[in-house]
C-alpha cells in the first residue's frame, strides 16, 4: 500500500502559479502510476493529469494542456503538479492518487490523498 499527502494549495490570483506536491510513503512508490484529480463545488471529481510509473509518459485533459505539468521524483517518493496561468475555473480541491494499473485509466486509481484546496480569484 501507499499513503499520500498533498501540499501546496492556496489562494492565487488569475494568471498566477502554484505547485502542488504529493509525498508518498512506502518503498514501492516507483511501481505506481500517479495522477491528479480535482473536484469543484457541485461537480464530479475530474481526472486531469497522470504520469506513468517511470515518468516517461504523461496524460493531460484538454482544459489544462499547456498550463499544467506533472512530474515525479522517484528518489524522493514525490509527484508534483506545476500549475501556471491559473483561471478561476481551476478552483477545486485537488487530490493526488496512485494506481498499479495503466496510468490513463481513472478507475485504476485506488489510493488517495486527503486533498488540497486551490482557489483562483478573478
């Protein structure tokens, strides 16, 4: 199993940047694909970015392409989400998740962090 703890959320003005971190416990972090989901008030949880266990392959939902970048450091058991050019519609609780299956399949993610709030003001 893996335990996940997110950090780095906060309040930022539109056009600004934030970097989220997700620290994982356990010795097998490099075996897991990692993803970030978000849930805005009144909306379903959305699968937005993911990275393969090796870090070679990534996935981005269209709404964040060119603005968000996912990366991982397997030596530090950490995955990052760099968010640039933030928009008010990016406001949500952001969740880090881990999967043993294919990184592009949201149903494969069954280990979750507690979430971190990101608020983008206009």
